């Protein structure tokens, strides 16, 4: 974790991109430049490039279009087998997928219930890592004013691959997305949704740490120190970072996202989660963040390689209306 943060900071310093307030520039002279995907750098962007986080958001949309509020964990498993390439899964999701592939042939062929206990899929060493937390944003977007429903939909999705704090992080992000539009402030929304998370859980403690550090410019360092030795893609350290960066910059989208990324850990996931939650306040997002996409969203799902942003927005609104 420490080496990753230091490498990131070194790169951003060489690109003269600190404090980070925009897309990461291409620093061609940096020693790690061979590991950089130039198409994702500032001035090189032509669309939102394919990413596993975006895949899961689109899958959530497909699931809700097909099943609405009746969505089940079995539906999620079937959608993965239908649409999600194994090569675009990681850690807990890949472990769960392998069990589905090994044991679910007859079930999948008959489109019935699984012939094994689906909970086995979540019996893996990564089930409290960040995977589920990055899958569930859309459940909040379509359940405005109903954080309990958003949290429950997130739970049904998350339980395919996660347990414990891995599920609670997903529930929190989804519920927070549902609560923000109707709240007077981000602080109020976080307080409301924290009540849905089991007291004494690791997730609750991570949220409370993020709240405590809000406004502290050294909050990222404090969170890394609190969770030293923990995987950089664990739910808890990243959940604390999301809460800290979001609450630290309620009126500055660029700072909220930039600090979430520059703090290290799971940079792409945290930046996306913070950006999505921040935008639900209804405040304007600077045009420079949207213009480079040209309305194009790359995905890597079966039968899909690129989707128009406007169509995704329209479909998301339609699902929200149907759930309402």
C-alpha cells in the first residue's frame, strides 16, 4: 500500500498535478510511464474508457430493467454468466464467478434455481474487499428518498460475492446515494444512512472515522495510518476515504474527486464513488470533467463495447420512475 501511494505521488508530482483537480496528465518522462494507459490521461481522453466499475453499473441497470424491485441474488448470478466476461472480474467477483462456472451449468441451462447453495460463492478470502462497494451506486440513483430500498437492493447484489463489511460498504454507498438529493447537506445524509449500518461493525467505524477527519487536509494520511497493513482494495480503508473526501469538499467537485484519488488506495473506485455521490446534490459539475467523454461510455460486456451516455441517463431515469 505504501509503495503504491508513494509511486502515485511521485507520478503526480512529475506531472505537476498536485493538488489533483482534473484528469491525470500524461507525464512522459516518469519512470513508470510504461504502466500508464495514455488513453485515460488528460488531453488524451476521447470517451470514458472501459472499466470494471462501469461494467457493474450497466449490469445494475440491466438487472433493474428486467426485474425491478423483485431483483434477487440469483438474478445477479445469471446476469453475470450471461453478460460479464470472467477476465473483467477480480478478487471476490472472480472467486464467486469460478464457483458459478463450476457448479452452475445445469442451473444456467434450465434457467431455474441453482443446484447448490449460492452462498458458497461468497465463501472466499476477498469477501470484505471493495468489489461490492463499487457495484451498487446505481441502486441509490434510482431510489431517491428511499435509502432503505437502495440498501436492500445493494445487499441482494453484494451477497453473491461478499459478506460482513463487504456487504455493509455496498449498502452504505447505495443508501447514501438515495438520501443525498433530499437532505439539507452531505453531513445530514451521512448521519441518516449511518443509522442503517450495524453499530459496532467495521463499516460503521470507517464511516465515523471519515466523518471525524472531514476538513482535515491530512485525512488521507491519517486513514492510511489507521489501516496500515490492510489491503489497498479493502472495503474499510476505502470507505473511510470516500466519506472523508466527500464531506471535506461539499462545494468543490474537483477537490472532492481529486483528493479521493490522490490519497491512494483504490483510486479509480474512490474517485468514481465520490464523484457520483457529490453530483447527487444537484450542484453543477465543471464542464471540463464531462466534455472529453463526448457522450461515449466504453464497456466490456457481452454484446456491448460502447454505449451513448444520453441513452444510459434516459434508461436510468425510466427505471427510477418505474420503481417510484
